[in-house]
């Protein structure tokens, strides 16, 4: 998340949002933040799958 100065266009990195387990996370969505920026919540999309290896099949 960046803070952008609208007068100068300067960007400053404030924080990086990510769940504790980032496996399969594709998108951070629906961010909500308090006016003072001290608390926030967000949702994310996750895509997981299984891979199977089969041997000896004719």
C-alpha cells in the first residue's frame, strides 16, 4: 500500500498486505482502513489445486 502526495505525485510505501500463508493467493480485495491508518481488514482470493502422479497405467 502506498501513500501518494497529490501535489507532487510522490509515492511512499506504507505497508505490504498479505495473509500469513500466501500459498495460492492471487489477489488482495475489499480493503477497509480506519481514517488514521492504524487498523485495517481485507479479503483475498486463493486458488489451490492438487497434482497427482500415476505410474504403471496402461
